[in-house]
C-alpha cells in the first residue's frame, strides 16, 4: 500500500515537471491547477537556494575529458 502511494506521488511529480518542461521548450501554455503551480514555484525556489551545489555542464565535460586523457595509455 505504501509503495503504491509513493508510485502515485512520483507519477504526479513527473507529470507536473513534464508540463513545465513542455512550456519551457515549446512555449505551449497549458492551464495548470493552483496546487501544481505552487509545487513548481516551490521546486524552483528550492533549486535556486541549492544552485551553488550544481556543477555547470562545461565544467563537468572538462573534468571528464581531463580524466579520460589521464587514463589513456600512451
């Protein structure tokens, strides 16, 4: 029972994030219920607070390329 509730909650979150991504990528607006809007705002604010914990993609690619070059036998 607890697992089913968790799966439903995760499905709901994925659905909300999918709608947000669709809006960002295709600028196709869609009417969202107030609770979904509030959840998106909360998630965005949470991300903004933790932004410094994330690494930029360019920095990550440089690290990966550097590690790959070091591991390659000459």
